[in-house]
C-alpha cells in the first residue's frame, strides 16, 4: 500500500481547477425526460381515445336521426366534432411538452449533485484533497455535502497525525 501524502506539499497539476463542461449530464437528463414523457404520453393517449370515443358516440346518437335535422345543423355538428378532436390532439401535444419540460428540470435537480459528487471523488482519487465539496443552494441530497466534507476532514486529520507522529 502506498503512503498517502499531504496534498498541500504536492504541486498542483496544470489542469487545476477542473473546468466544468456545460451540460455534461444532458444525455442522462434527456433519457429520463423522454422516458417519463413517453409514459405520460401513453396515459394521455388512452384518456384522449376514451374522450374521442364518447364524443363520437354522442354525436352519432344525435346524427342518427338526420331526417328531423336540417342540413345546416348537421354541418355545424360535424364542424364542432372536428374542432373537439383537433382540440384533444393539441391538448395531447401540450401535455407531452409540459411533461418533458418538467421531467427535464426535475432530473437536473437530481443529477446535478450526483455529477458534482463524481467530479469531487475524481479529485480525491488524484490525491487532491484541498477543495471542500459544495452543492448548489437548492440541490437535492444536500446531506452529501456534509458527508463528503467529513470524509475529507478525517482524511486530512489522519495525514497530519501520521506526519506529526513521524
């Protein structure tokens, strides 16, 4: 086992600090947003088909007796039926869009702390223990910040204890 040295005595690599790429979690976010949107779309589609079936059924009952209804009323009813079906389709597209956007924003709050933890653990793996771990103010898993910083402080205390003992 190789001895662990104090990072304060080591020269910092030229890539310090690590530059974060914009949107490195985008594929993961898109995957989960698409998955949740697909599930939502399927449920919405089932509901819309049921509504369209009831609309068709009600209008067909009204239109069954065309002899007693004028041609102008029949044309108005058909136009109204088409408008309702188009409105249902637009509602479907809108609900999918809202669900995708909401899923994307929620996954950002969930994946952001995990990505930050991954970056920080990579720093630890390279022996860079000088940075404290911080998450955004409104991120989920805020307790990770305390745990990782406790690990860092314990490690640095062990190193300084071994140095003082030598």
